[in-house]
């Protein structure tokens, strides 16, 4: 799924703003202000790297706006802006995959598992894999393999995650 995003100039030459439609990865950041290399807590790893090694001083989130402030010693925007764009897009795509996988499990295989005293939870997801945990009666159940390979696989296919591998935690 392509991430809908565009860059905007700001009045400050050291700041570039990316406007990202339906920004899922920053739900936690509402009202938290900016993230710096000294405190990137809660920021997706793709963006932490921008702060720690790529030359950003701060990332600030305002709704669908992600403002990136270049450090005084960081590379110029023609080098840094594409790195920021790619990192934001990767983090958004990963968050989208996780949400889609969680919804698929909640509505399909998860309901089936719960009806038998078990559970399936998503512990991670990206564009290549979904990692699941079998809980309760599902853990060690002989039918769990069928549920994962047939029911969960179908749920993920319908959620647009047909190409991902399912891995057990």
C-alpha cells in the first residue's frame, strides 16, 4: 500500500514538514511534542535512526504533520529530505500492516480461537511477515495448525496481506 505523503517548506530553513494522510504510527504522540536523539522514546525505529545517525535534531508531530529539524552539522536537505521521506513511509507502512493484521485476527481466526477457549494475538507485523502468539487452549492444540494455515491465512489475504509469512512466536 502506497503511503500518501507530501513535503512542505516551512519558514525555518532547518525544518521540513511532511504531511501524511491517515498517520497511524503517531497515535501515541498526540500532545507529546517533539522527539530528540536524547529522548526518542516511543518513536518507531526507522525514525529513531534519523535522530541518532542521519543528522536530524528533532522530530515533532502535529496531527498529520511530521516536522523534521535538521541539526547544525547534519547534511543539506537535498540529501536528508529523501531519507526522512523514506523512513516516515516505512514506519507508516509497518504500522498499517500491524493494524490490518490485528483487525483480521480480531474479526476471524481470533473469534474462532476464542470460541474454543484460546486466543491468537499479533506480536508484530511488517510488509513481509506477521508474528503471532497462540494463547490459552490454542497453545499446543492439534487443530491450531489448520486454524493458522487456513483460517488466519484467509483473513490476512482479505485484509490485503496476502504476501506476508505467518510466523509463530
